[in-house]
C-alpha cells in the first residue's frame, strides 16, 4: 500500500479539531441514532446513560487519535465502553446488539467527519488521501475496541451466570427440601413466581460437551418450548452439571400443558436433547411434586434401551414409581411374561399385539383395525402369546398389562437375550 501523504495527516488533524469543537452534539446525535435503530438497547435508564457515556468517550478518543496521529497500538478501550459491555452481559443482552451499535455508531461518526472534510475545500487528491486515512484509522480503532469489548462481555457473562446460577441453585435446593418457606422472600430471590401452575422438566444430553456448550443448548431449547406453549414468564432454569438441567415452566393460571408441543420442539430443534416431564402442579407443593415426578421419569428413561427422546410422567407413572430397582423390575417382568420376555422380533410382535388387544377391550376386530391386520392374524398372535406365557390375555390381568407397557418403554433393558 502506498505511503500516506503528510498533508493528509495534517488535514485529518484539522477535521478532528473542528468536529471536536462540537463533541457533545456529535455524541448526542450518534447515541440517538443507535438507540433508534436497535430496540434491544432501549428501556433501561442506567444502561442508556452508560451507552451515551461510552459513545462520547469513543468519539473523543478517536478524534484525539486523528488529531495527534496516535498509534492504535497504544489505545485501550475507553472505561465507559468496557463498563457498558459488562452491564449488557449482566442484563442478559447478547453480544450482537452491542457489535451492531459499534457499526452503526461508526457510520454516523464518519458522516460528521466526511461532512467536515468536504467543508475544508481540499483539492481532489488531498480529499481522497485524507478520506482513505480516516477510514483506515477509524476502522482499525473500531476493530480493536470492539474485540476488547466482546472479550469483556463474554468474561462478565460467564462470571455473572456462574454466580447467579449458584445462588439460584442453592435457593431451589432450599425450597425443595424445607417445609417452612416464606414465599414473599423466596420468589424475588428466584426471579420466579411460586404461586402459579408449574411444569417440571429434566433435560439432558447423552454425552458431556465442551465448556458451556451443553448448558447453552439446553437453555435454548427451554426458551423455545416456553415460547411455543406461550408461557407468561421466563422459565426457571437450573443447571446441575455440564449436560443436565432442572427446569420449571411457568403456566400461570393454566392447569394443563400441551405435551405434544413440547415433544415437537425437541424433534425439530435439537434431536440430541432428552427430556422428561412431571405433571402440572400448583403452588410450592406443585413445584416440588412436578419436579419429583420429572426426576423419577428421568431415572426410568435413562435405564431404557434405547433412551426415549421425551417422556411424560403420566404415560409411565406406574413404572416410574416402581422402578427404583431395575433388577427387581426385570425379575418381575420375567415372572409376568414368562418366555415371552425375550428380546427377539417375533416376541416383540406378540407383545405389541397383546398390549393393543388389552387396550381395546380384548376385541379382535378393534385390535385388527388398530394394527391394520386381518382379524385371523390377531387371533393367531393372541393364541400364540398365551401358549408361550402359559396364561390368558384378558381383562383384569393388571400385572400383565403393566409388564407389557414396561417392556414397550424400557425395551431390551427388561428382556432376556434371544438364544443364538
């Protein structure tokens, strides 16, 4: 690149001096423009005040660089700019609006400087050389300061989340363990209303992830579920480790939750996430109960082979409540199903038909319609299952139905290996 003309350095110094004489006007104009264009940065008086101070300091510093030909290597981010990055991180505002603010503010700043350069009436060659220097130095400055601000934002966000998460997790543990809880004190400390309906969830990833990536993924899918089912407030999200979190979805006055929509979000947003849900509960007792149910369901799901994507407590309640010992449960299933508890394709077909037969009131016709089979095929399968088990498939055999449902859910975990 060709060396810059000394005259351009002097010309830019004059431009900076003249623009600097209207420093307060320039800073105010840039701040109003940025706030008008980026709604995420509006609404908090303290943060807006720091934004204005950040812009004023950045403008003053860059004009000082122009005027005195200062090397960018000697420039650090202005104190107000770094404090602004910290405040955004503490309020959960992502990096992207801050970076956009630097881009838009830079463009507005250049308008002031280029207008002043035009007023100087320099010849075309000097005008072009000065403009090139203005762009090179200002872009270098913005790149340097933005990079520094991003690092400050990320560091502060990590520290803030860590401290907030630790405090919230401790408070949640107290609420789950203690009977005598003052709701008027507990709710503000959690940032979550306990006097409403809740849906407890447990979400996890099958394998650990690096850094905070796993928790970020679980957080994103939680927010998506809350948005899909129109939660009236933010969920309570409590990470337990790098790949498992406890979650409470606020439902306000609504005593039901659309579980099908929760499952759809999992299918479409992040196929690797697994999730279990309790039943909807109200108040602090419901807060505890729905969480315990979600934990029980998660213990059951983790033992399944394969592990299901989503499980609702209501669909597996008997199994979740009795599955405190999978070995004992396996022995019980073997006792209930006999030789039908074998992990092979033929036994699986017979078990599925037997369960559907029980679900349809032991009607061969209804079972045939549900499985899209001929009625004679259903009769053959039921007869064959009865021969293998040595017991009839008929209403009133609650243990048989529960054993069949347990195998449908837990799969190979409860079955004997098929003989070679």
